[in-house]
């Protein structure tokens, strides 16, 4: 059997390619929602291929499972700030991914195009915004912290990655909220959050 750490590093490298495109896709919204949609249409031609998507989703499951296994197995010998920061950021990314991927697949099964508006709708409805702002912000910030720790190049590198993560997370969340470019959420996405 492959050791969890090897699996985590190999799967993480594959997943990082998708995540880099995915985060860049969200940053494209800084130039307007149409830019976000154009980038997503192009990227989907690759990651929505059934074989590619199956491998991507398998990587997500293996990444979370191997990470949580290491988190638990090393709980008594983990010493110092960086190992704990790596463990805590990884645990949050695993929790986020479980909710995020299920939400995306459920949205698609419900007939929604899971585009910018799908991601942004919750940030335009009260009180859901109270959940979605920290949920998305922490996901992007934790991802950068986790990658910074994984490089094992010391505190300065982790601090640099964390600072970039906080800025990128702030920009993505502000854009989703409509604070950077105008955002008009179509009614069908807002209805998902309607009460009663
Ligand atoms: C603010 C941050 C984020 C937002 C707004 C967001 C939004 C979205 C949206 C709208 C989709 C659907 C894409 C499509 O239909 O083509 C999606 C899919 C996905 N996202 Fe994110 N995402 C964010 C961060 C992340 C992060 C940090 C990760 C990984 C650590 C991630 C992993 C995924 C995965 C694995 C999918 C499924 C791709 C698929 O099979 O179609 N996302 N996300």
C-alpha cells in the first residue's frame, strides 16, 4: 500500500494544477463577470471531460482522506507552530472541499449552471452572507498557508504565502460580493436561498 504522505504529495501536485486554474478563474472576475465566464468555459473544456473530472474528484477524495489520516496519526508527536499550522489549514481545506464539491455536484444535478452566479448567490442573501464570507475567505487563505507549509522552506516562505493568500482571498470574496465590478445575480440562483 502507498504511504499516506506519498499519496498526499502526488495527488496534491495533480490537484494543484486544477486549483491554480480555478483560483485564476475567480481572479478573472476582477475584469468583469463576462471574463470569469469566458475563462471558465475554456477551462471546462478540459476538466469537464468525464475521465479528467473522474480523476480530479478521485484526487479530492484521496487528498482529504490521506491528509486526515496523517492529521490523526501525528497528533501526539506534532511539535511547533508550522506543523500545527499545516495540520489546521489542511483540516479546513478538507472540510471546505467536502462541502464545496457536494454543493457543486448537487447544483448541477438540480439543473443549475455552476458558474460565477452560483458561487456568488449566497453572498447576496441575508443571513447566508455571514456563512459564505468566512467560508470562501478561509478556503483560499488556508490553501495558500497549507502550500507554503508543504514547501518546508521555513517561516518566511509560509508568511509570504499566507500574505498572498489573504490578499487573493480578499479580492475573490470582494468580487463575488459585487464590491469590485457590478454583479446582478439572476433570480434562479437567489431562489436556492429563499425561505419557506
Ligand atoms: C472563493 C473560492 C472558491 C469559489 C468561489 C469556488 C467556486 C466554484 C465553482 C463555481 C465551481 C463549479 C465549476 C464549474 O461548474 O465548472 C467549483 C468547483 C470546484 N472547486 Fe471551487 N471555488 C473556490 C475555491 C476552491 C478551492 C480553494 C478548491 C480546492 C482546494 C476548490 C475546488 C473545487 C473542485 C474540486 C471543484 C469541482 C470541479 C468539477 O468537478 O467540476 N475550489 N468551485
